[in-house]
């Protein structure tokens, strides 16, 4: 399954630019997004408090998760390391 994940931190922000970039990438690479996941929540929130946490826990071997930039997964390298540890080593 191909899943696109879009996140903004506040209600004042919108997701249009992220969606545009993902759609552009998919068109160039012949990819069809089957499911869009969109949320408005701070990247400082713990992974399990975000929709992303549940999404990541359900990914299967051949699934593809597309994001517009790494910052959508976490605010800094430490957050990404914690995510990797929780996902693959717990």
C-alpha cells in the first residue's frame, strides 16, 4: 500500500504545499497514493500521541510511506532516532 503522510503544527497552517510536492513526486515516478493521512499536531508530541504512530505500527514489509520532508516525522535528529528505536527495537 502507498500511503502519503502530511503534517502541520498548527491550525493556522495548511497542507496544500506538502500535498502538491507529494503529488508531483508521485506523478514523475508513476506512483499512485492509495491513502492520505493528514494531521495538525506539533512534531514535539510523542509518536504514540500522533496519528503517525499508529500508522507506522501498521506498516507492512512492502508498504511505502511518502512524506514531503523528514521534518514531518520529527523535529530533530533525536526525535527520529527515538522513532527508529521504538519502531524497530522495542
